[in-house]
DNA sequence: GTCTATATAACGATAGAC
DNA sequence: GTCTATCGTTATATAGAC
C-alpha cells in the first residue's frame, strides 16, 4: 500500500532527525514516535527494534558522507580540481545537515564494528588511480613528498573539523550564526589554496 | 580524612574513564562504581547526581584541551614555532588520552550550554598578541592574507580530526594500530610545513 | 563513610483489540 | 496497519542499618 510506504518513510525521517541530533544512546523511541506523529508501537512494527532502526539510519548517514568522496577522487581531474570539488561537496552537505558529521563520526567511534559491517558493501577503498596520481605528482617534482592517505586526511580534516566543532568555534570566537556561516564560506575558498600553496609568500 | 579524598579521587578517575569512553548518555553509574571498585551509592554520596559528576569530568576535559593552546600561542615565539608546539602538544595529549577529543567535542556539540557556563572562568579568549602577530605577518607580506581565527582552526583541524576519526581512518585505509601510530607520528612533522609551505614545489 | 535494600521513573518491547 | 494497555528491565536516586 502507498499508506505503508508513507508511514515507514515518516518513521525513518523522524528517526534520522532524532538519531543524528542525539546519537544512539541519547535518542528515545518515544521522541522518534512523537516526531513522526505516530504511535510508539509502529516503530517496532516497521523496524522491530531500536538497534535495527538505528542501523538503517546510520548506514544512510555513512552513504551520504563517503561514497561521493570516492566518486570525486576517481574522476579525471587534476588534484587541485578534485580538492575543490571535495571541499565544495562537504561544505554544501554540512550546511544542509549540520549534525551529520558528528553523528557519523561519533557512532563510528563508539561502535566501529557497526561501521566495518557494511563498509565493504559499497567498495570503499581508495581508488588506485588516485594513489597513482598523487605518487606521480610527487615523482615529477610537482608536489613535495606526501603519501596519498595523508593528502586525503588533510582535506577531510579541514572540511569536517570546523563542522564538528561548531559550538566550540562560535563560543571561543564569540560568533553569531551569521558569523559562522561567513567563516565557513571563507574556508571553502581558502582550503584548496592552503593545501597546495600554504601560507607563506613565494 | 585521607580516606575520604582517596575514595572521591577513585570515583572521579573511574567516572572520567567511563564518561570519556561512552559519553554522558552512554555511561552508566553502575559501571563507574564497578570501575572504581566501590558501591553505587557512594557515587551519589560524593557527587549527588550523574549530572554533577559528569559536569566535573567534562570541565576537567576541557581544561586539558584548551588552556594549553592559549598558553602556547601567547608565548614569545614565531608563528611557525608556535605551530610546532601546538601540534606536538595535541599529538602527545591524544596519544595518552585517545577518547578525550571526541568526548569533549561531542558533549560540546550536544550541550553547548554546559560549555558556555565555565568557558569564561579561565579566560578563554584569543590573546590579542596572537591576533596582532598574524595580522602583522600578513601586512609585512610574509604570509598570504589570512584571518587569525582561520589560521588557528586550520591547525586544530589537522591535529584533532585524525584523532577523532581514528576508526574511520583505520577502516578505510586498512591500518593496524601500529600503522595508525606511524601515520600520526608522520603528521606531527608534516603539519607545520603543510600550513606554511603547502604541497607545491617552489 | 560504606553497605544492602528499595523506591521511582523511564525505557524498549510485546500482546491483543479493532 | 494502527491503536491502548502493559510487561519486563534497567536506570538514577534515596532510605536506613551498621
């Protein structure tokens, strides 16, 4: 029935909202039911348990964060252009879903086994073409010696940390929400240049 | 009594261990009591409630992460040397306390009010001398235009994110614990040069 | 101060009527 | 498929003996 699909969808969206905001142990089934505007029993009818409902939400969260990264670095682009695309992708994503990066990383941190379960499903290895591209750029003297893994983590660090640490940033720097928005917008432009050129004049 | 102090200390250390690992909502008073080797009632005798015990642990956590940063950037050093010290400080700290950064940032994320409560206590503003130092370096053409806040967040991002995202990193890159250790050691050397010189040959 | 026992509330989950 | 009512457990917290 179309009725069925709608209810399941409503529950899932409510669960996504509450789990992303409160985490697994902080989330309450009652609150998810309230958010979905239905009865608590329906949650179990459609998803059997809190664990299974969470698993579904978590998997969706990981799929929003990781596959696009691998897709971008697998494209036929320069390293610089890949960096620009990755930075833009994450800044757009986290603007729309501010709780997403903390949710995914926190649950990965607490329950790594839940992550490992399905990480293989969507072939999440670093593409060889990307590894080759970085190594070749180093060999040709275009880049200073750096391992592809370090390169990738540098980009991810600069994109994800300020999203994860928003409350620390706005508190210490005494920012308004608009200030923070501008701060992040500025980073979007800055990060690729920082990665490749650094801060010193040359 | 010395007896009193010892028990309170034991409880606090157990609470620190459990809260840092499991977070507020994931932690159980019973587990803290077990970890401390005492009865559950003692937790309430000394700290009244889970909330108050947590608050005490959280405050200590923030104090381990932030004041040292402000102390370092307030020293009489070049920007490069300050960066080296900050990077070394965080890598040493997170090697000893791997759960600390996720704990502090996650609880800040979920309960920003708990953070704001006492952030003023230990004067956690960016020292003016540091702001002046960055702005002066930019004016003198030694650095490309960058705001001091962005500079600081770049350093923190590169230090903290890989510690927070350890499980993601080791899973995606298929690292052992030793691999991860070596990976982080390598970053410690790399980060200051990345910040200032970037990756391109020049 | 430290223990045992228990109060009290909240949570996840299920049974059963409709 | 959706509701009400409730079970069984577990959580924080307290009372009271020693």
